[in-house]
C-alpha cells in the first residue's frame, strides 16, 4: 500500500480532486500506528506558469480543510549547486 503521492502535472485540477488524492494516501494502512501519519503528497509546480496560480488556490483549500502544508522551494538551490560541479 502506497504512502507517497507525487503529482507532476495536475492540469489545473479541481481542489476537491486534490483533496481526494490526499485522502486516499492518508487512509489507515495495515500495521499502521493509530494517530501517527506516515503519508506524503508532493506536487511539482513550475514557476511563473498559470499552474502556480491554481496550485495556490488548491493549497488554500487544503489548509481550510485542516491539512498541514509545507512548500519546499529549495530545489532551485540544489539544481544550481549541481550545475556548478
């Protein structure tokens, strides 16, 4: 049973669709410890695109639904470091 979702392109997907995906990954798994969440959902968004705007709307919807949210923006720095080697 999966505990990670990597969403590469959501095609301007609806907020509820994203919440459904997150809900699927958060369902209790066999052998899981009650009250401990060991599930992750990553969404890759390109900067300066229309998708960035829609992603922000989906983020706010998930926050309003009570989900914790973290934006990881360090990938640019890692890519630059790799290019310097």
